[in-house]
């Protein structure tokens, strides 16, 4: 590692992905109003992929102010079905409604990532995963929510693929890193190209 690297995130999953890849970095959460930024983007007609990318940039820009000269990685993910963008359910009833809306359909996880240095955008990308939920009966959804409890409120779609949530799906097209919100393969290649890491 020849250049200071900062991850603009408080996500333990994203930190673990970078640690597992052998990267040496500092992590700091960005302080931005995500919902306000998202609302403004929607008013301007931005789609779910653009929202993910703009939020990734905003996070990196906020954190970069505290680390002059460092390469700062911002990332964000949106979950979308058509032009509808989902947010974490606040209650069991909301989680149930989300799962009913996804039943029998293919939704997308859009993972935006950006690298900034001293406020200058150096690289960005949006990677997409497509997830098809099988036809779910209301009774099955209720049993699923009974089993997973409050864990259904910790993810946007009300599921965790690494747990019982895998039972909801009939097909998944996309890599593991994109699904977790940080497309590592393209990020690592960008860091090599920028001279942040070598090899």
C-alpha cells in the first residue's frame, strides 16, 4: 500500500470485504442527509442507479474533507423494482408489504462506488445484481417473518441472503460483492490503476 486509503462507511460488511481483500485503510462514516439528497435526485428524475452513484459520491466527498491527500472510497446501494426505490421497513407490516410487492418479480440491487481525492472524482461505477423472488403466499411470508423476527427490519428487502432469506428466491444474477454493496473486483482494479495498491 503506497497511498493512504479511507472507506467512507460505517458498514461492518463493507469494512470486512476490504479487510478480507488485504487492504489497509481507515474507516469513517459520512455525515450526510441521504433522504434529502435522494428526494432532490428524484425530483430531477434520477433513476435508482444514479441515486446510488450520487450518494456514493456525496459520502466520499464528505469524508475526504477530513483526509487531505487520501484516496476516499464512497459507496451506496439502492434496491429497486422498476423505478420504485425501497428503504428499510420500519415495522413487520411494512416488511410484509415489501415481500408481497416483490413476490414473483425481479428486483435489482444497484451498488454505486466512487473514489475521490481532495474533492476530485477519480473513478466511479454502478454494478447491478438482479434477484428474482419466487411466488410467495401470504401465509409463507407470515411464517418467514415469524422465524426471522426483527432481522427483517435490518435490510431493505426484508431478507438476508446468507440466512433464511435465500428461501425467497428462484434466481440470482450478480456477484456476491455487488449484493453486499461494494463491487470489489472493479474497485480493486481501479485502485491498481490509480497506483493506490500494487500487484
